[in-house]
C-alpha cells in the first residue's frame, strides 16, 4: 500500500467533486439539510476553493496506489478581538472526507497529522472544526485525534407560521 499526501491539483477536480458529493450525501442522511445534487457538490467545491484562496489555506488529497481516496481542506482564521493575541490564530478543518472503503485504515489520521504539521509550520497552535452532533463516528474519530469539545453550537428550527 503506497500512501501519498500532497497538495490538491487541477487534475484532482473530478475526484474532489465526487468526494464533495459523497460528503453532502453522507451528512444529508444525518442532518436532512444538505444538497445532494451534482450542482450542489460543484458549488460546494468551488466555495471551498474560494475559502482556501481567501484564507491562505491548504487543500490536501491523499492517494493510495495513485488513486485519490480522500481530502482535507484547511483554512487559517482568527478569533474575535476578545481572544488573546497569542492564541487568536487557528487552523480550521473545513472539509474532511475519506472514501468509505478506506475509513478506519489510518488514511484520515495521516491527513490530520499533515494538517497539524502545516499549522505548526505557520505558527498556529490549535486546530478547530465543526462536527454534526448526530455523527458519533466522526466525533470518535476526532476525539481519537486529540480534539475535545470547545464550545457548543445550538440550533432551533423555526416553524413556518404563515
């Protein structure tokens, strides 16, 4: 098994598009709010590329025997001014996807290690991410990678009263 983590390239477009579609569909089954059409995946990928460009981020793919089997998009952000200057900057994992057949094989862990390496090289001392509350598999994966809850984002659906 030959594993390679590298920056995403234009030739990876089709693989990334397929993975964004897979991620949208996977999360839709949990949250019932994701776009599951091809156009939705295309717009998600284009938006992710815009964020990478705007926030000086990194788009990584992982290849197994020459085939792209996953990706990680890492952005660099700053907290609000009420956060101390020395910890204000952070890396934000905006997208992580591993093909289902490769989950549990260490591919995701390898991507996370590379994201940490990139963040540390930029002088950033913390990574953050968002995970759906109803996705215990992802929560376990991130906990195993050393992540712990930092805050709690809450949501309340508003019924249409018209």
